[in-house]
C-alpha cells in the first residue's frame, strides 16, 4: 500500500468513527461520510431536520495534497491530529490548512 492510499484509509477511518451515532443524537439528522479518493477530498456531513429547521453542515474536511494530510475544516472540539499521529502519520505530514500560512510555522506541524 502506498502512502496516499494509507492516508486515505486513515482519514476515512477517522470520519467513519466520527459519523457513528451518539447518545442523544437527533434521529432525524444523519451523518454522511463523503470520500473522493480520486480528488483526495474527504468530508463528514450532518444533514436532516431538527424540528422545523433543516440542518446541513460540514464537520470535517480533509484533503491529501503532495502526500500530506491537510486539515481544511474542523467544526468540532475533537483533536484530529492526535488520531492521525496514533495511526503513524508524522507531524511533518499533517498541514493545518485552516490556519493562515504565517501561523503554521509555529504549530509544530507541516507548513505546506
């Protein structure tokens, strides 16, 4: 298995874990993992109805660019990078894309 395929599998595993229903979760709102291996983009969506209001938002978005995992969006309090590092992804292969480039150099993770 090459590095990109390994990273794709790790990202998808993380998203599937996050998509599992939790206690007290609204049964009318579902989680969907979107995995596009060809373009290397991965998301977790929440969508459905909460009363009279339609819910649709992206919890996570990841890209794999130049053999690095880019965290593009995290709408949760979950520490994503800890999961990736536990799976063997080095800090040098994780880019906090949601941070401005001038901040990334101070995070301890990859700049780009």
